[in-house]
C-alpha cells in the first residue's frame, strides 16, 4: 500500500502516519517527492485495510500496490530515478547514451594506464575493470584481487575516471566499496541475498546485472532487496540470458529493457559484450540497445584482445571502439 500525503504536509502529520503503520506491525518507508511525501507500507502479510490510515490528518488517499516489488515499482515512484556518477547521468533522457568502458579484468598497471588514457582522450568518464573475477572454471584467471583494486584506484587518481568493479561476496564488499564509484553485482550473484543486503546498506551506487536465467520479476525483486535496506541508487543491467541458441554467448533480451522501464523507475543499461561473446556483434547490439531506450552501455575494451586474460573474444579494440562511438555520435 502507498499512503499519499497532502501537498507540503508537515512533519508531525507524516510522523503520525508512520507511527500508525508501525502499530500494524508493518514497516513504513517515507518517499519524499517534489511537493508531497508518500509512505510505502512494507512487510505486510496479506492486504492492509486502508481505513486504518485514510482518515488520519494529512492523508489524501491510500493506493493498493499490486506488485510484489514495491520500492522499485513505478506505482510507488512514478518519476525516473537518476543516478549520477562523475558527471554522467543514468536514467535521464539524454541525447547521448552514457558509456562505461574498459577491460573485463585488471591485468597490470601498464594495461590499465594505457586504457585509462585512451578512454579519457575519448571523453569516457567511467571505467570498468574486474579485480575479483568469479569464473565458471576454478582454473581460469580469477583476477588480481586487492592488487587489482590498487591499480583501479591509481587509474582513477591519475585520469579522473570513475570506477565500476565487482564485489563477489559480502565479505569483500567493504574493500571493493572503498575503491569503486559504482559497485557491480554480477549475474552469478544476482540472488546472493546477503550480498544484496550489504549493498543496500552501502553508500555507493550499485550496478545489478540480470542473472543468467532470471525472469524480469526475479531481477526486480533482487533490486528490491537493495532498496529495502536504504540504498536508492541502483542501475539495472541487462546482459543476456541463457537460451537454446548458441550463435552468441547469451541471448540479449532487449524486450526486457522496454518492459522494465515501464515497470520500474530505475535506470536500465545494457552489456552487449557479455550478451554477444563475440566482438563483431557488440556494435550492432549496442545500436539496438539505444533503439529500445537503454539508459547506458557497458562495453568491454582491450588494447590486445588476443592476449586478454579474460573474455578477449568479446572485447573491442580501440579501433572498433572508435567505430562504435562514431555510430553513436559520441
């Protein structure tokens, strides 16, 4: 249920409604707006009787919320949430589509310095790079760990780039959060609920990737975990789902972008690199993502993909990255 207060309702009226919600053993979540406050009722089992609240001072109406995910729903929050990092806005109606770019994995200082310099020269303000790499095989490169975080921090300091990097569990979240400007939760961890709750208690924006076989509802419920702990700055990322098709690494579900933007106020970006698995498809999938209204792109770029320690086959060279920028008119 959403309890809508009158315009410019004083704090005493809002506090009285909050107390009334708690008296019903439910959790009130005030949502400030431009001119009025709404209070979301959480934790209820079954329907809540609106008559308990609709005659309280300052209450205009009580609205039933039909979705199991409440805080991420447009029923609760009709306006787009805009997440701004290093002067880049996700969720705003931009003429240019925002880009996050960089290598799949942090490999060395020479690599990170060269890529960071190249991205800055092209006007990119946010760099991705994995310090911790959850891999399908235990024998594959797992990332440089804490050393990788040090290199990411060094890149940010030298080139003024914001950093996106992944936390793989709630144990290493503190170390990642200290360096990252956006903390990524990868597809394999989309339903790691202790990690989601920790992200919700953090102060940094979270990039939440869709799980490899997750429905849209499951994806949005995962985001609900983060918002329910107090962190409103979540960027959703469609990166392809597993299907019977094998012509690409995953099947990019562009319809999900349009659907989620209708259902939720959170920004939705697309990772064409993990969807494609092959670099030659990254550019057309990026253009398609822009066509369906994606709020940004997450693209893998490597100076020498043939020698990459992780996901080289899906990484763009700088030459191909320039081609993408030109086609996007960036």
